[in-house]
C-alpha cells in the first residue's frame, strides 16, 4: 500500500479501493488468500508500470532464493472463518475515504490499523499494543502519531 501513491496517483490507502482503482478484482476482502492474491496482482502491476525491472531485481532474486518450506499435503478439510461482524456503518463509510497524508511514510498503514481498531469504537489493551508496535516499526514519532490520530478524527467528523 505504500507504493500505491507512486504507481496509482490518487489511489486510496485501502486494499479493496486500491484494487478497484487498478481494475483488479478482489473477492472476499479480508480473507487471507484473497488479500494475498490481490496484493500480488497489485505488485505485478507496479512492476509493469515502473518500466524499470532493475529496481525490482534484488527483491525478485530474494523471493526466488528464499528457502520456502516443503509441507506435506494435509488430508484435512479446509476450514475458513465466518464473516466478520459488520461493525459501525458510519465508521465503515469513512474507511478508505481519507485524504492521503503526504510526506509521512507509514501513514496509510497506521491509519488502516487505527481504522480497524476503532470499528467497535473501543481500543482494547492488545489493540493499543498493536498500534504502538506498528508505530515503532514504522519509525513514527509521538508527533506523527498525534498528527495521524487527529487526521483520522477530523475525517470521521466530516
């Protein structure tokens, strides 16, 4: 999603809306396999749009050389989780409709997690820890976090 603004200018920060903007089908959003396949299709499009495969060669080489585990075929039936609860429709209507926060790497990822955390209008202890861990991973300062939280709340209020 960090690359979306570079290859699809004006694209939203949400996977489903980004796929829609790129003409990529995403069925069963938030199901791991569907999200993974759609993300791979977006990456393929970005590589094609870049026109410079050398930019990607290190990553492609890494993927090919990565020691993927060989797993035995399971004889069990696949079990998938049921659909997620619908959450708050007001917050869902806001989700993905944010204006991008330009010039702040990781903003989209942080806002996406904050959006999912707040669908039930409550931040639990583990959710707070997840937000803090992501902010740390993205090298966001306390000032950045305050800016993003404010950005989120102002967009919800519109």
